[in-house]
C-alpha cells in the first residue's frame, strides 16, 4: 500500500503541472522555461474600423447576330449606367468608363461552328470613391436599370462594391502597440505570481495583421464597410 501511495505522488504532480500549463496557455502564456528563466507570451489586439474607399464595377452584357446591334445596345446601356450614377451624386472624377468589347464567337480559332448568337459584348463602368456610404446606398438602387433591360452582372462584376481600408498603415502601429502592451501585462503578472521579476525582451514576432469582416468571421472582408483588424504577436521575456 505504501508503494502505491509513493507512485501516486509523481502522477498527481504531473497532472497538476499539465493543468497549470493549460490554464496559462488559455491566458496567453505560450511557454515557460525554468532552465533559462524565460517566458513566451502572445499578445492579442483587435480594433473595429470603417472602410475609407469603395470600388464598384457595373458590368453589363449584350448578344445578337449582328455586330452593330450589340454595339448600339452596349452604348445605350453604358449611357444609362453613367446617367444613373450621376443621379446618385457621383461626379466625373469618380466615374471610370471603360471601352466596349464585342467578340465574334465564330471567329475564334477553336470556337464552335454554330452558336445561338454570333456576337457577344460587354461593357463596364466603375465607381471609385472615398464616399463609401454613398456607394453602398447606390448599389441597392439598381432595380430601375434592370427594369430597362440592362443585363447587369457577369464575371463577378455588377453586384457588390468592394470596400477597402487604404489608411491601414496609419492604424497598424496602434494595433501592434496594443498587442505589445497586452503581452507585457500578461508576462508581468505571471512573473509576479511565480515570485520573479520580468526581465528584458529577448525576442519578438509581431505576427500578421488580419482584416476580417465586421463580425470577425473569415468571410470576404471586402464586402463589408465595417472591418475588424486582429493581430496576435509573440514575445519572449527574460525572468529575474
């Protein structure tokens, strides 16, 4: 019986050590080494920001058996799209009109010998603006364009604006500063609990800053005006 109790003590100590390690990892403590008296911690920082630029491409298509019919239809569609955007308050500096493209399907080297409609064409008008709210509002008002017979969409364009964060570099230092402060606070508390004093910083890895959508998910963040920036930085401190 005595031997069984003696064997139980190391097991209990090991279990307690594992539980303690698991608790500290949950708090941001990544590694604690007694041999060289150092501690490695992770600092998390998050910040909700708003997009400061929007790009919205309206793509439209036409098809017919006559080249001139496709070209004329696309020209009319483009004029209506530009007129719509101006009615939404966008000026010429924010509207980019791209050349029309018309393709003869029978002229392609490896194309089919027979097609339903010989000529296919597309046009694009792009809005580039720092007025993200105005772009968002306009993108929800395209029903009148569709009602006139304009075929919006194609190749992933003409549906949703892309919202960008061009002032990212202005926010980046603040986010890294928050992550560093968070890591140091955790390390200082751990050192105090262990009866030691936090020493100098030995190593640091700032980590990659991720741009997530406004609810923090990993979906396409370009679809949302609001964005969440998140960074996890890793630091190694000495203990004294």
